[in-house]
């Protein structure tokens, strides 16, 4: 199963404050351990929401809303995507995740399992997604 470890944004990350080298070194060491164990799929930090946008849908109409967005506690500053054999294994890895707070203070990560194609009933649409998956 794949799991996304979601690092929540903070006022610092939204202000573009770069993490100190000590935190980057901790994160690098953790991600190296994930890679050696064969569970790391992807990981990256995200630029502040001021560099992004949202697309709002109203039926068939779309509108673009440029960042920044005000509620930093609802934003994502980065992610790590892992593949684990079980929820328990994913939980073990995530409990080792370094504290992402720039100041080493309070912070929070969120972990969510990704849907797999097997979670859905067979259909033509799911078959199309399977073909895309095989093409990667």
C-alpha cells in the first residue's frame, strides 16, 4: 500500500523561510533510510502558496484563484510518498519522521493511504487507469 506523509505548512514555510541545514540533514538521513529499505517512492517540499493557484469549479465553469492562501494550517509544505506492506509498517516509518518544525517546536504530519485501483469495482474507466499505470 502507498501512503502519503503530509507535512503541514506553517507561518514560516508560507513566508518562504528555508529550513536550517541541520533539519535538511535530518530529513536527508531519514529519506536515505527509506530508500535503502526500498519503501521511498517520492518526496519533495512545496514552495509557499503565494507561488501557486487553485482552480474553483462551479458546474462546468472554472476560475483560477492565485495564492497566497490565508489558512496556513490547512496547507501542505511538503510530502513523502512511501510504499509499505501494511498500515503498521507505514506507522513505524512515520513515527521516525523528523520533526519538520523549523524551530524544532510543535508541528504535525498527517499520513493518508492512497487509493489503489483494486479499491474500485472493475469498470471501463478503471481499465483505462490500469493501462496508464502499465505504461509508466
